């Protein structure tokens, strides 16, 4: 949209006449929620069976705060503007986005999973497998995924009791040479453990409690250990200096009190003494991380699936940069809904181009933009009382059309 006026002067498009910015906004406003939902239902049928969906969110800034979901919240790019949060679900094998949802900029990631599951049920999308980072982890979310019998793979913090208990029990085993993976450069092992599942049954007015088997994949990386220790030491140093400067302890983060003992006197101010045992315990778990899943797989497979969710970060990058979605420039709810939907369609096309280019090894010759530019050189000529005629197609351009199974326009 940001360069459409320039683009439409050089290209053929279905309207056959200039489209103004206001007409574009009106067009966006004509797209209904029912049409969008119908699209999601149809799109979900094209997904690859048993593939994981990468599920993540990003924040999109807005100069206009009159929209109902534009709120101040945790902006992942540290932008000071109010924002809208956008959730995306991507196919791990297909590389294609299948679903998005916009929500208030003040809602955190962990609160979105329940509504996402309700959306999938409403759209008739079942047997979904989700891979999520640890920002989405909570006991309630895991209980919900288990309750709906959905497969999941989710990052989980080492500070969680389930992880720490299993790490302490299996730490020596984890560091054995046979558990070193030369491909990843990490030590890893899998532990089958019990999850304390809870389900509130409103129809029986009670809470079902039982144990469910889950798999905890544990990892240790020496380089990550050194970096985690360095970051922790730097943070502790910054906190020590902050304690000494602070006029009141209420200005300090409460969580950091676990690392320091602070005494205040009228003459000497704040006296800060590190709690060596607490710091030692924190460093004991540096370099470790964990994945939680209810599907049986090898520790290497779990790592591969989890890392493949990076595809969603590329999707966010495409929305914000290639599709100019970094900042919203609309002032009505209908235009906002339609514009985001059109950007989502554009994201599908970009992701599809990317997949073909990888599969046909076209990246050896072109970047994505270079490939599009090369096809952009194909021209159409018109003359009075004559049908449009396409100019010459060179061999490399014809090869691109063939790679995408698109009919060469000259043959038309």
C-alpha cells in the first residue's frame, strides 16, 4: 500500500483505472468478519496433516489511539507508541501462515492461548499441534492443551519446580558423554515425568485431578552457560549500584531482594550484602533450558521442531518490513480489519514464494526481491483495436515461470 500509487501507474491490474487511497480504505472496510472466518476454514484444510503450528505474537504500533484494541503494553521492539498485538500461526513443514488474530496491546502472551483454542474449535480446526516459546507457558495453558487432547511442544523456564526437580535428579546423567550431540553442540536427555493435571468440571461442580504423562527434554550448552553467568553477574552489579543510589527500597524490583540482604541506617544509607547461596544456586542452572511436550519424540526431534518456529519470526519481519505493517495508518475498525487481512494474504504469497525458491534452489541465483524484479521486466503492449501483447520472454524468465508452475504469459 505504501507504494501502490507508483506501482499502479506501471502495471496492469483488474480495476483498469487508478485506485485512490480513500477507495483502498473503502475496499478494506468491505471485508467482513464472516468472510475472514470462512477463509480460515478453507485455508486450514490445506495444511499438512500432523505438522506443528508455530504460534507467537508481535506488537504493531499505532499513532491513532481511537481504535478499541490500541493500548499501551509491553512493546517487543521497545517502541513508545500504543500498540495492537498480532498473533500468528505458521505451519512448521509447509512454511505457510494459516491463522492470525488481533487483540488488545495490553494483553500478555500467556493469556492468549485459551482464546486461541476456542477460536480453533469455532472454526472447526481440530487435531492441531502447537509449538510455542516459554512466554506462553503456564499451568493453566498446559492443562487446557491436555484437556483438549492437543499435541504441544513448549519452552519452559528452568525456574519452574518441575524442571528444577528433574534437572537435579538427572544432572549427572545429562553431562555424560553419550548424551552429547555433536550436531547441536549440546548435552541433552529426555525424562518422562508426571504432570498434575486439573480440570474444573462445571457440570459436576468439582475439579478433576489426575496425573498425565509428559516428556521433559533437558539441554545444556557450555557457551550458553558462560553467557548466562556473564549476564547474571552484570545484572547483579547493576542492581548493587541501584540499591546504593535508591532513595527507597520500594523503587527496586521485588524479585531482586532474593539475591541481596539490604540494611538501611540513617548515616550509612543502604548497606547491600549479596546472598552467596542464592547466587550460587542461580548460577547452578545457567546454561540449561527445557522443552515440555505430550508427544513422544527424540530429544533431537524436539529441538528441530522448536527451532523451526523461527519461521514465524521471518513472517513477522515480512509483515513489518516487506508489507509495511510496522505502524498502523488507519483510523477505523473496518479498515483496520480489512487491511490486516489483506496483509495476511500477502504474507501467504511471500511465504509461498519463499518455499518454492528453497525447494527449487532459486536462492542460488536470486534474492526474493531480485526474482520479482526480474519478472517485473516483462512488458505488455497495447494498440487501438488490438488485443494486448506480451513482449519477449528471456530464457531465465521462462525458467522462473516453469519453477512456479505458472503458464508462460507469451503462450497466452
